[in-house]
C-alpha cells in the first residue's frame, strides 16, 4: 500500500498514470530507431545504408504501434483524453518545451542549414543523414536524396505511424477512422510516392516539375513562377495537363467540394499539414487558445497572409508576361484587369447577396478588397521590367517564401505544436484555409448542428477544439456552428459524452440564422410570455 499523501479531493486521479512495461519497451524500440538516425547525422560510417535506413524507420514505426496498442487496446472504446493536462509533454511542461525546441531546431537546420544534415553541394556526394536516405531515393526516383526527401520520408512515416495510433484512440468513431485513413493515403500516395515516380519519367529531353498533386494555390505559391510555367510548357501535353489541373483546382474543383462538404474535405481529409496536425499533433490539440484576443488576431493575421499571397503571385506573374509571345499570349494589362475584375465580381456578389450572413466581418472584407485593388493599381503604375514597387519580383516571392513558407508554416507551425497547439499554422497563417473558410462561411452546406437541451456543459468540445472555437457556447444555446475557421475534424462531436454535436451537410437556408433554445437568463420570461 502506498504511503504517499494526496491532498486532492478530486474524484478523478490528479496524477498521470505511469507508463507500463510494454510501453517502456515500445519507447526503447522507437528510440533505437532514432538513435540510428542520430548516428548517421554525426557522420558515423554505416556499412549498408539501405539496411540501416530500413531498420531505423521500421523500429520507429513498430515502437509507435506497440505503444498505441498497449495504450488503447487494453481499454474499452470511447473518449481517451485521460489526464492530458497532468502530463508534462501535453501541458506545456518541461518535456513539452524540450520537444518544441527540438522540433524548431530541426526545422531551422532543414530550411537554412541543410549542409549540417549532410546535403552535398557543388556536385559533391551526400554525407551524414541525407546519405542514409540515398538508397530509398534512388529506388523511387533514381536520384540522390535531398533534405526535402529526408523531410518528406520522415513526415510520411509520422503520419502513418501516429495515424494508426489516432485510429485506435478514436476507434469508437467511424468518421475519425475514415478521415485518418484518407490523410494517410493522400500523404503516402499523392505527396510522397507519385512525385518521386514522376521524376523517373525525366530524361535529357523531357522534364516534369516536382508536383504534389494535392497541393492547391496559394499553398504551392511557387507553381506560377516563370521557371515552373516554362517547365510545364516544355513538358508538352503532360505538363500542360498538370498546369490546367492546377488552375482548375483553384477555380472549379475547390469551390464545388467546399460547397458540398465544407473546408473539411481538404483541411481534414487531404492536406498534409492537416494530416500531421491530426496524427502526430493530436496530443497537443487542447493547447489552442480560446481567448477572444486570439480570435481577433486570427482574423487579421490569416487574411493579411492571404492578401500578401494574392498580391505576390499576381506581381510575379505580371513581371514575366510578354517576354515570349509564343509562350505567354496573355498580356500584362489584360492579366491585371482580369484579376481586378474577378475580385470585384466576388466582392460585389458577397456584399449584395451575403452581407447579412457576413455580419460585422463585412467591413473587414471591404478593407481587404480595397487594399488588394490599390496594390494592383500600384503594380500597374510602378511595375517595371522584372520589378514591382522598385523591388525585384524574385525578392518579393522569396520574402513570402521565407516569412510564410518557411518560418510561419514550418518553424512555427510545426515546431510549436507543444506550445501553441497543433493547428497554429492552419488557424493563423494558412492562406488556403482563409479561402476555404470564406467559402465555407457563406456558400457551403456544411454546419455542425447542436442539441442544446442535451448539453451538460462539460466543456470537452471547447477544450479539444484545435481551432480555438468555444464550441460549448454554441451547444448551450442550441445554435448551429458555422465558423470559417472550423476544419470539420469532428473531434468536438467525438469527445461529447451526450451526442450533442453532429456534422451535417444540408440546405443553405437557416444554417446561420438557426433557431436557438430559450435559456432562463437570456430574457425576462414574463415579458416574453406577455408579448405572445
């Protein structure tokens, strides 16, 4: 019998349970796999790189699977977020901060100091960690590995291994299982294997650009740069088909799917950033800030990034149009007028037909629209050959790539999982999420319906909302949840003990102005009755 004195009067245990013997063995197996990667990082001469890479990745995966099996298969199906605020790694404790620092350091090295990972420069062979991945890279694409191949491999392994853990954790919920299998499939197939196989088609006379088929502008903001467009055109019919598919994804495929299913079809079922957040980042979803100040920052920041992405892409395309009439039949002036006209059409349509649903955000949308139009006029007036606002277009693009593509989405977005939660990038910085959120708010059939009479105000839904939405406030009033930031992950519904929340696709009428239940503190009940 333990002699430990416990002063807590909580019915629930205030202390996190220790890990079992099987979990310790599983952790040891996983750390051995990581140790092999560390040996390669420090240029240890491993005799058979292919075998050691297989062993390393295999041990990491097996260790994660064994840990998940013991953590969840020994328990009944149901909500499994026990003692999450008492564990150091998931409550911004010492382990959480150490993990965050470690991930942040890895991303900084990956983006800016790839030579420290062993990337060969000036035709030199790879060494260290990158060289360990050479056999796998040559097997798939026929080329030596790069730091991005190393990252992509580890990224895919993380989604698959932790995706298995996620499926076990939420095995009582079919929706969670299906969408997790979906993100695992799209990451493995569309983001990892297919681009590598496409590289095998390349020869001295034919070259396809690297293309993650599930990435849509503005996430693949580089897709409309001159060198990329040239590669698409030079690749003939296949390259032209890929270019058309990229444009169709923006203006046709994405709006239709968002109208039918909400932004969840992409953010929770397809996107690689969302896939990593939902699997490897699941333990940190409760860390998202629910403060009103965070919501205000979110609205300004994510739409500022979107404005930056629109203007940057327009400026880059503008600078090279007209260089070669045989390739670029579109003139600069027509292109600028087309962009301005399209944005004006969207803005006018929203203000005329959807202003009421947009509510107070209408004025912020108007500000954003006029800022973009003013900048487009500035591009036309101050744009010179290869320059925009007296800056080279490449400087503008590289500034966006550094600040948004590297620092925000990579270093902060993933490295800060244990500090800011698993969807910091999706919530505050992703321009794709901003576009899909706009469409979801105004033109989608998707909503989360609530049965307020069944809500017991336990707060599970708000706690585990990774996007910082106070779901409980909607549930208490029986109000539909129609928020542009909602990624439709469905965790709020999965952790609700009363079945209050339900993800639905239904008609547009009444999805925002829903019927709310009457609460005693909302009105003077006698006054309400007398008015009947």
